[in-house]
């Protein structure tokens, strides 16, 4: 029997926020898309944070270690979600936000290297052969890059009713309101249209 892989939501524009979007609301109820460690590995591949070779190695980890990593990732996500809500509310990065990420980064090791980046050169980080199989370190690196290189005032939460998804607003006017126009955007427009119609009928 073929096990159907989950469909993850990649609408945030950056993996750090897409990681938070592994928690969604479906039919009015909260749903955790990371049910087990296999979901974590699938998400890392879909997010472009791990290749299929690394994913295959991750799938061979002992069950006890996989369960521990899953629990640690969910704890990390919960702490990041709290920070994300503060950013979306216009608050600034706190020292504790940095410490949360640094604690995870400290368990990884690797080396720095220069890489061509168009006509420029960028400084990159390569994980060693142990750390590259640690999903928590992989996610923390993505979060660290996001915190260090973006304008956190552009972190948003979707304004759709009941939606809990985050995104990074790269629109020119910085007025994006929805996780996607095809989803919450159209639903909210339909709701407003219906409400206006009922208002006209009463008048």
C-alpha cells in the first residue's frame, strides 16, 4: 500500500516561516502536519533544506532518536511561533529569541566557505557529516539566516478568519494581507460580497 505524503504549505516566502506553517487550521481545528519523524524529513526535502541522500540517512535513525528529535523540533517551533507573533505585532527581536536559536546552533559543527552568488561572492556555512543529519540544526541555520538578513517588521500573519499562517511581505507596498489569494483572500472577498449583498437586500 502506498502511503500518501502530506501536502505542506510553502506560502511564506522563507523556510523559517514555512516551518511555523507546519501547524495549520483545517475545518476550524488545529492540525499539526509533523505527526511523525517521516513528516519532518519530507518537509526538509520539500523546503529545499535537505537533499534526498541526507533524507535517506535520516530515515535510518533509531526510533528513540527520531522521537526525541521530533519532540525537540516541536519545542523549537513553539518558541519560534511566539517570536513570530511578536514580530507580526510590530515588536522587535529580543535577546531571548537569539539565545533560543544559538542553543540549537551550538550543537552543530561545520565550516565556513565562500561561494559565487551571481556577480558577487557570499559567505556560506557547510555542516559536517554528523550535523548535516540533524534536522534541528538544519532548521536553526535557516532561522538564523532569516533573523540576520531580513526586515522582521515585514513578518505577517494571515488576516483570514481562523487562519494561523505566517508570511514575509515582499510586496512593493507591504500591504499583503492573505497567506494566498487563492485561499483566504478569495474566501474573505466572497464573505464581504455576501455581506454587502445582504445589506442591500435589507435597505
